[in-house]
C-alpha cells in the first residue's frame, strides 16, 4: 500500500468520524427539546436534580444547546470540536458513574469520548502530513 493510499484511508476515517461527531451531538441536542429518543431529564443524577435552580427539563434544554454548538464546532474546526466533545462526554460519564446512575450509558459515553479523541488525533495527523507534503 502506497503512502498516498494510506493517507486516503486516514482521510476517509477522519471524515467519517467528523460527520458522526457533527450529526450525533446536533441530533441529541435537538432531541433535548423534543424528547423523541428519550426522556432526557431521567438521565440527570437525582443528587443533581435536587440542587438545580430550575426543573430538569430546562437543564436538559441548556445541555441541548451546548451539544448543538459542539456539533457545529466539530464541523467547522474539527480538531478543537473533537476535543470539546471528548471532554463533554467524559464529564457526562463521570457524572453518571459517580452516582452509578445509568452506568451502561456512562460506559457508552466513555467509548464515544475515546472515538472523539481519535478524531482529534486523526485530524492533527492529517494536518501535519498535508503540511509536510
């Protein structure tokens, strides 16, 4: 396999992850307003629900706006956006694991965070390779 073919393979993987981490956060963010996929307020740790100054649905709408913005950043500045999404997912997973509330979702979010981190690294690799050649 030539270097050019390997670079095309990396580019294809990077683009696939870029679109995934653009679409999924935006779709999840929009659904925080619609609750079609889930009743998102049920995913808030009960200990956090008790200290919120507003109802859980409002909190999840704020989360939805953040997720939409994160998805847009992935599309416009992939490296930065991928790091943001990775950290965001780790924060969500930490919150869920800390209270053992939806641990299965926390594990899934950790896997997604790792994938977003890989997207950031692939983007860096692609940028450095293209700037050298």
